[in-house]
C-alpha cells in the first residue's frame, strides 16, 4: 500500500485498509470485489456503474428507457462510458431513448 501526499489511511467495515485523498467513502478493495464479471455493467468504471445502479438501471432494457443526456446527468457518469453502452445496446438491438421522446 503506497501513500501519496494528502492521503489518509482509512479502514472499511470489512477491515480493508486503503489510502484516499477525497471525501469519497467507497472502499476501493470492496468495490473491486463487487465488480460484475460479465454483462454491460462490467464494462464500466466503478463511479459510472454505481450511478446506473443507484438509478435502478440494471439491464439494457432499463437503460434503453433513458436518453444519453439523462445518463450523462447522473452523478459519476462521464462521456467515455457512452460508446461502451451504445455498443452493448446495439448488440441487443436496443438504443437509447431519443432526447425528445
């Protein structure tokens, strides 16, 4: 475990120890353990995955009910994840909702 300036040593409920410089309470060790091994959520970064999970978007069918703009407005979601989602939707013959729908 390597510490850089301005980082503090923290422990999570499970006893993992990690260094963090932000206020984010998420344990990176717990987060890596819960990352899906398959499916479209496995393609995303942890913040993007949590943003969808917090909105209740757990399937591509649910994702297709939202526009790209709506997804980008979710806290923790960035533009770099959109191509991954577009590809996953396309493979299932689905698409994002149009902005004006």
